[in-house]
């Protein structure tokens, strides 16, 4: 059984560990080197309010199995109704339904947070994430060809979106 909740500051080391564990795969994030907990404090504080929440999901045994963040899609006021969502799952917890749980909760709760549109920015070679979002009603809204360079190789970013 899994339970999601708002993240608290004490979760930040686990959140950063999960994030850092994805870097080497070159599948999920454009960061090329691990980040520190200290470098993520401002990011965490930006998610501490109700406007753009950060959730964690507790896996069996109470450990943090993954997290989801809502982020501003763009800083200008007219974009306030659109949020970018990011999902990161602990390697030991993948393929157990945590990503789907978090994504379904995000879709369900988005209107109460003031969001009408959810956006995901996903590497074109990250088929697992593309499939997860597609299975939850997201469509491909755009392609940014070769906008990232990972280990010397140009990589695409796919924009997926869904109206909620």
C-alpha cells in the first residue's frame, strides 16, 4: 500500500537522493552531476506553499518511494493556470504503480490548485515516462528536437499536455 502526502523539510535528503540516482541514466533529467541538499533548499521552499505543491509517496515500510512536483510553466501571469509536473521514483520502487498514483492524484487535484492544464517535458528516449503520461490521458503537444546534449549526443524533449 502506498500513501502520498505533502513533503516536509525532513524529506529533502530522500528527495535529492532519488533525483540524483536518475542522473547517470540520462533518461530523466538534464542535470549532468549530482545536486546537493543545500542547493535544493530554495527549490523546496518554493514548493512549501499550496500554489505549487511537492508531494512524496511513502512505500511499504514508510520510506520515500518517489515524489511529484508542480512547477510554474512560465513566470508570466497569463500562464498561472498551467503547471509543469515532474515525477521521480526510487529505483527500487519503479514498476509498482507509484508514478501512476502520483499522476492520477495530480490530475484529480489540479483544478483545486487553480490549474486547468498540466504539462510534462520528457526526453524523447524516455519511453517509460512517455507511456505513463499517455496512459493517464496526456497527448503529445510538441517536440523540441535536439535541445539537450547528453554525453555529446543531442536529445529531443517531448512536450505532453492535458487539460484537466
